[in-house]
C-alpha cells in the first residue's frame, strides 16, 4: 500500500489531535454499502495480531489482515475541494463502485 504526502500529513495531524499515544491508524475493509465493501480508517492503540505495517516518515499505517487481499497495490490519498474532504483509495483491484461512491466490489 502506498501513501501520498497529503494523506501522510493528514494522518499526522489526526494523530497529534487525538490526545493519547497511538500505534498509528488501521485501514480495513468492511461489508457495507450497495456494492458490498467499504474502506474504513480508525485509530490503532496497538498493532493487532496479523496486522501488516507500512512505515512512512515515522507514521505507521496498519493493514487489517482480512483486508490485505483487497488492498494490494492501493494508494491512499487525502483530497480537499470546495464541497468535501477525505481519504481516497485508488485501488487497481476494484471492479466497480456504487453510484454514491461509498462502496466497491472486487
């Protein structure tokens, strides 16, 4: 998994605002939405068993072991525009997305 500089800066800011020590952030895939799967991002207090760790500039991105096969080759970015801001995942494994863009399938 690749992490852009914009995503890295946003993760750094979120971890700094959290107010307690963190192992990093964990990226997962959950069953949700009209297409079946959705990306999730949460604070990680500790590395879980089987978590894959991506270290970038002193920040740890943990990948849930159940999500690894869905995230292979994915780029995590952070995008801000006039109407919204958020993390964006560019995943070459996606075969399609729902109309609202909240979920995907492989």
